[in-house]
């Protein structure tokens, strides 16, 4: 945080999805970290917290909903990190489960550059 | 001397009971033990019955492991319905178990890739990564030629990013043309197409 | 720096994703130089002319390439006080946490598996004697296991060469070893007697179970060599071998996040370790 950049942790098992978010967010002035599933995300956050999260639902070992539930049970400040859930799953059950687990927003993929940048700016306060 | 050495096995160790446990026991610890002991193909149907009723995540995990360990197309078949349940952690458990038994999962893949449920097709793409073997690139290339859902194509392209060779180039281009408005798919296809093109050996002579 | 980059960014990502999924080793951008050098060595050794051809070889595990790359990436070598930040964590955190929940007077049990030629379990013994002020107030049992009976015999004899002792100060070497030849040292009888060596395959429940319940298990750089199914079975065996609230330590490049959801991740000042939950989670 020496350069004052806001840190976003992307939690998604798909390499190209993470790369896509990373490129957009880096161009928008964010610092980006990646985790490939919910357990790895918890591990990373315990080492260095993020300012915002982008979380997929279906991931190996720990899905996004279980991850958010576990995150919200952590101590502050981890428990309060805002999270955007992005998923291909558009069923009402998934949306409700994500909300109940502590998602701040739910967005069905695909997600375009402007929309993604807007969510993150909202979470972090616009960078610069 | 503070460092001690126990005289025999189990001393100071809290000896574990060795009773045959039941998958239908009221105790999660006993169900866990029973699932762990059930690693023979004869146990497939009782594991399947137990899976349908199990609410404890840890025991469910042990049942999935037992089925993965049996590793037959039948034991994989018991898991398939759990790819379409509402509970995300159960779906994850099912997928992880299928990933652990690629040979056993392989016969199911062609059917899963044309499943009527798009969410199942998406999950099936990821299974192709390890379970598809030499057929994997061909299956996914065929899929993205006709698959109507952009998110399913995106899941296939993700896996092709790891397993595809130059032969995938043309069908990647055609897929991109079918979904000109999907920003992620456009990006993903470009990354993969650039890679396979760069890896294509230049014609000799 | 450009000339040092063997892989382009996309190739490095693809390799790291694959290694994480296949082995549970997690490498970030910060480790790129290290990983690239190992890959470069393996590409030369296998005569691979491009990353694409090497990656294809790795994916099908041709001639055991996965294991060979893991060996290169973990520096497959054992020596005293290796990754001693986990030993610091043992004496400053894990044992204290265990003592808080254990009935008074109960033996603290530590398992080193795989123990190879004994450097790890003996390191633990020396570390406790040197760095744990409470060592005289508690009984500690150290059990060390390996699947390979040849290394167990070497471990029991407790004779080590210079390389194994390189991280120990002359003071510690003088205190806990006697000279056993021009280039060799033998660990004191008292320490040799304090560690119990047993044969055990961590994937075989019938072999792990008789060892009973442990407070802390060191299982470093082993699970990375396993396939998914063996890794699941091993994780379940580790879970069963831990007392509720007990800890398991993996190698520093390893992450339980790829292996099993059975454990909780715990961050202490000196190490990330994994804990069997105190109470089983239901639902």
C-alpha cells in the first residue's frame, strides 16, 4: 500500500477470467492479487488483507458461497471486505445464497470493463 | 529428560476403537469411519444411498473420497447428479471427486457436454481438462462450434487455453464471430488463439 | 530483466495454475525467477526446444516429469533446522495453544512424517530443548515415520554429514553430537532414544491409525508428489491422526487449499499452519 493503490483480490479458478479482471483493474489503477479457490483466498487474506473482492461461485475445494460465509466469520477488518460475486449461475437460489453468505453485489457473467471498474470504484472509492 | 519415548504403539495415544461402523449411524464420526472403510465396488450403492441423506460436510467429503477411490464409471455415475444440486459446496465436492478419478469420469463426459442444463455443461468443460485425455481438445472444439451459451463457450475456451494445440485455431475464430458482443469471451479467445498460433511451427523449406 | 524471462507472462500463469492443481504448490509472481530457472533446467534435461513442448510433456507426466520438476522446485534435500520458522511457530504458538485445551499432565505428541533420515525429528528435539522455556514442565513424545525402511535405519543410527548440519551453530553441534569420523557426526544417544522411528505409509489408514492422536504433525513436501485421490486419503488420515484442535505443518511452497477443506487455516506470526477444527462442523 506504499503507493496508495487499493488492492483487489480476485477469487476464481479460471485463469483467463482472472487475467481479464487483472488487466482491466490494473489499467484502472488497482493493485491485483489472485486466488484459485476460497481456501486459498482465506489464506492470502490472513497474510495481507484486500480492499475489495471479486468472487466466483463454483471453485474447487471451497466454493465462493462457503468462502464468503467463512470470511464474514473472521475478525475485523477481514470480515468487512466488500465482495462482488460474479457467476455463470443465474438461478434465484444462488443469488439468495450469495446474499445470505455476505455478498454485497451479485453479477451474472459476462462482466464488461466499465461495469467492473464501477463496482470496484464503489467499493474502494475511486483510485488516483 | 523431558522428551519421552512411548514404549509401544497406542501408549499415550488415545487408542481408537475398532468396531465396524455404519453409514447409517447417528454419529457423524461413525459415518465418517464407515465411509472411509467402504472402498470396494460392492459398496457403491450403499455409498450412493448415504450420499443422498448426508448433511455433514466432513462425512460427505469422505463418501466422495471413497467413491473416487473405487474409481469406476459406476462410482463416478453415483456422483454425477450432485453436479446439479443447489448447494454450491456439494457441487464443489462432487466436482473435486470426479477430478480425482479422470479415467472413471471420462465415459460420462460426452453426455455431460451436451447436457440440457448449461450450468452442468460449464462444469463438464472443467472436467475435460484432466479426464478428457487425448480426446479433450477435439471435444471442446466441437462444442464451441455449436454451443448456444456464451458462458459455456467461455468455460470451454478456458480449458482449451491449457490443452489446445494449433488445430483449435479455426474453431476459436468461428466461436469469436458468433459472440461479437461478449467482452470476456472475445478477450479469452484472443489469448488462446494468439498462443496456439505462436506455437505453430513455421512451415519448413 | 527481459533476457532472464524464459516464459512469457501467459506461459508462467499457465504453468503456475497447472502446478497448483496438480501438486498443491502455490507460486506467485514473486517466485517467478526461481520457478523459471527450475523449468529451464528441466527443459535442458529433457531436450525440450520450447515451453510448449515442455508443458505438453509435463501435462502427460512423461517419464515422471512432474516428480522431477517438483524435486527441482523444492530443493529435495533434508538438513537440520530446515524451514525453522515453523519450529519457531511450534514453540511460540502451537504448543501453547495445545496446552490450553489439553488436560493437564497429558503428553504432547509430535509426528514427523515423512522423517527421511531423521534430520527433522531430531531438529524438533533439539529445538525444543534449546528454545522452549517450558520444556522441563511437560512430557513431549516425538514419533518419526517414513515409508522407506532404509532411511529409517539411517535415521536410527543418527549419523550425519557436514551438509546436514550446515544450519546448526558450532555450539549446537558440539552440544548434541559426537564426532563419528572425519566428516561425520553422531547425535547423542539420549536424543536418539527420545525419538521413536516407525514405518508408515501415510496413504494407508491401517498404518497411520496405530500411531494414535497427535498435537502437531509435520508433513512437509510429501503431498505434492501424490495424485488427487492419494492426497485426499492422506489428508483424511492426517485429520484422523490429529487431536481436535491439533495442527499440521506443510512445506513452505505447499498449500492445503488445493488438498482438502477438512482443516482451518491459522496464521501465526512465523508460519501459516492448518488446524483440525476443535468441534466438528455440521452441515
